[in-house]
């Protein structure tokens, strides 16, 4: 099964942020709840957790890119 890693609503008024760093690479095994991505808003750095366990098979939004709330950042294959 494929699980999309999406940018959640971080706080009221935040509509986008910049992906500052991926903490895992394509091909890495990740566990649900593991810190996966760091994103920067105007005021803070926030860490995004993996929404499922499996293998990170795709990074759709590379570090340095601005992304909107709800956009897919990456993909985890839970069957791998």
C-alpha cells in the first residue's frame, strides 16, 4: 500500500513553508512516527513524522522548495 506524506496544517494562518531538510533518503526504511522532514515557516522549524511504516520510495518535494499545506512531500510503500 502507498502512503503519501503530506504537509499538515501547522498552525492558523500558515499556508506554505519551505522544506529545509529530508531526514531520510529514497530507499530508507522508515517507521510510523519517525521524524522524516524538517520544514521552515516564518517563525519556526517543524519536524514532520512518517505517517506509516515502510520504505520511502519517492521524494516529490526536494529541500529548498516552498510547498503549500496539503501537498504531497513524498511517498512511503508500506508493502516493501
